[in-house]
C-alpha cells in the first residue's frame, strides 16, 4: 500500500520540490533537514549533492531509511536523529537551508512548536537580504526610526543597523517577556516602546513619525490587510519604506497549494 501510495504521489512531490535549487547558499551544498522522514520517500526528488539530515521519533525507520539511502546515492547523508519535530535540539540554530515536513504536521502534538523549531534551525540569509538596504532610509540627522508591526519575540532585531530606534507593536501582551530577552541580546539598538496593538489600529503612533515599517509574516494573519497598509502609510514619513516578507499562495493547480491549505488552520 505504501509503495502504491508513494507512486501516486510522485508527480505531486516533483511539483512541490521543483524550486529547491533556489535555496542553495552562495557556497557549499544545499542542506536539507527532513522532519518526520519516515522511510525516505522524498529522497528521489532532492537535487544531486544535497546534504540530508533526517529526523523521526520512530527509531525503527532506520532500517528502511538505509534502503532508501542506498537507492538515492545522488545525495549526501549527514545523520539520522531520533527526535520529534517539537524537540530538534540536536540541530544547531541557522544550520540548514531548507526544512521539509510532508504529511507530518497533522500528527504532531504541538504544531506551533514544530514551526518554531523549523524557524530556529533555518539559516537567516533571507532576512539579511531583505534588510540589507535599511540604511538607505536614514535621515541626514538622527537615528533610523523603525516601527515593527507584529514584532513577536523580536526575531528581526539582529538584522537592524546599530543605533536604530525601535518601536514594537503586537496584539499579544504576553510577548513582552520574550521581547525583553531579545532586547537584552541586541544591545546595538535603542528601544523606544512596546505597544499592545493590532496592525489595523496604530493610533498611538503619530503620523509621519517613522522612517521604516517592518512587517514580516504578519499580513497573512490580520483581519484587514488594507487597513494595516493604510496605517503603515500614515505613520511613515514621506520617502519612508515598508519592508515585508509574507507567505505566498501557490497556483491552485499545484500540489504546493494543497499543502498550504492543509497546513493553514495550524499556521
């Protein structure tokens, strides 16, 4: 049954993984962490030369994994780690280019924790690229004033230039304690305030008062995206900029689109 199922899924997985090569680092191999690897059914779809780290909570998959490894000698196998997706402590921070998780999130105990672990182990290069032009928005005098909408735990702070003045907003007041920890780690910044507010209602922030608004992985979850963008435009000074990263919905005809909508309720 498993063999038949994997055969039926083959074309769909080719579609899902066809853009993997876009995530190669500037030097070295593409490093893939597969969470819940099972017997290694995805291996045939990975580009030649990838370095694969496999995790699964079931140690008995090792023998089936060895067979898949032997069949897919176009890959480089790093290790097999017996671990759940919620606890990947054996994998270092920022150490992989891609995390693969197929038909796993529906069976884990804590989906949010799995996603947090995936974010932790992924390299941060995409954010470095996003924020590399922040310094262009300095005014001739004074600090760069950044408003981060939906700041969460402050994962973006390490990418901001030294001396920036940061105002943080989030509708969840409980992020304050995590934010304090991140602030202490990033003492190259100047923290203005933490405002408990949704992106649709930033009335506490004055018109034309910031140089940059940052909004990463937030617009996909707000109630009124247009209102958030209107508020961003209002608080930005003339010539300021909105920096954002968002989840993108794939073409409805693709398997990627299916996976996005299966996962969506947990995201």
